């Protein structure tokens, strides 16, 4: 079954638009990566001075995800992750969560 890779981001209040624009304007090559199924950027609830976001990526297998993290495509996709505009918007580093699908309906 599939593997879901998620990163949670706490985005400072007032920086939501800039954060979303970074994701909208990025050059994504995920569709070219073996095992990639779907990407979503999710906007969640507000917290104390931040808005919660999550990147949600569905992979065919955990092995496909892990292969991507070791690829040139991964390095290229994350080369600007430390830019000050992105860093300034975040309250700390993203938190990774990986899930293996055990049940799927749909």
C-alpha cells in the first residue's frame, strides 16, 4: 500500500501569503519521480501566533519516498529551503511525519 509523507509547518501570523506563494511558485518535478502519486499543501487551524500548514505527499511505497530523499531531484527541490523569506515565516523547523497506509477506501 501507499506511504504518506507529511511536514508540519508553523507559519507566523501575517506570513501566510508569502509562505503559500513560495509553494505556488516553486519548480516542482515530483511528477517525474518514480512512485509519486499526489501532493497537497494543507492550511490548518490557527494557533498562538501562527497558522498550521502541512505538506502532504502520497507515494506508492516507502521505498519510493526514501529513494526520492536521496536523489538529485530532492536536493534541487530543497535548495532554497533556508532562504530568509521562508525561514522568517516559520516558527521553528518543519516536523516530518511518515505514515504507511494500512486501510484505504475510495
